[in-house]
């Protein structure tokens, strides 16, 4: 693995990359067998908002992230607390991430975005995880009222926190 520090450049600018082991002999464009390696400067990315601002601890809540500078790449990711999930590119200003299960239970985490899986935004946008409420069930991370006559566990206390929905 090779790490490099790039000089300043403008967004959208592409420059060739060369590698040397002795400070004198550079590979042609950095590639093997005559291939060319290049580096493209991208504008800094930022997160300006998330919708919704909360999801259930069991995960699977779709989260729309708005901001600027998002790039359609295979490394496009969202980080919710310590958990990293792939992001779906919708536009340079909108992403879709599916919130992962929150292993630490209810709480608030920061949500950040990366175009390359290495460099993350730093806006520290908040996202809150809460258990599925008692009397509800939460398929795909969305709390829905328990159907009449059905038992829905909900809550963080399992069956003890659940209830039967009112009958007809």
C-alpha cells in the first residue's frame, strides 16, 4: 500500500501519477506494463441533512442524505457511528443509505459520508436510534401500528414490552 499527499488542485482536474522507489526512476504514469495511472481532484463533500433523523435499533431504516460533492463510485459509503454501509448514489446532492442494526442499542450517532471509503465528511450530523415502540412492528425499519388482534413485541423489553392490539 502506498500513501501520497497531493498538491493543491482544482475540482475535476486530472493529473498523471508516477511512483518511484529511489527518488529518480519513475514509472510511466504509475501503471504496470505501460498503463497510465491518474488522480482526479474532487470537490470537498459535505452533508447538510438526513431524512428521517431517526431509525429503529434493528436497522433497515432507509436514510436519505443530502449535501454536495457526492460521486457515483463503488466506494461511496455512509458511516453511522462505527458502522459503515454502502450508499446508493441518487445525484451529486442526494444519497440513500440503509441504517445498519445498532449493536449498542438506542442512542445518537454521527452520520458521515465518503466517496472513496477513506476520507469522511466532518459535519457531525446526528442520527438517533430507538427501539421499535411497544404495540408496533417495524418491518424495513418503519414503525407500523400492530394489526388488531395481533401481538407485537416492539420495545426493548421483548415480549414483556409487547401488547395485543385492541380487538374489533
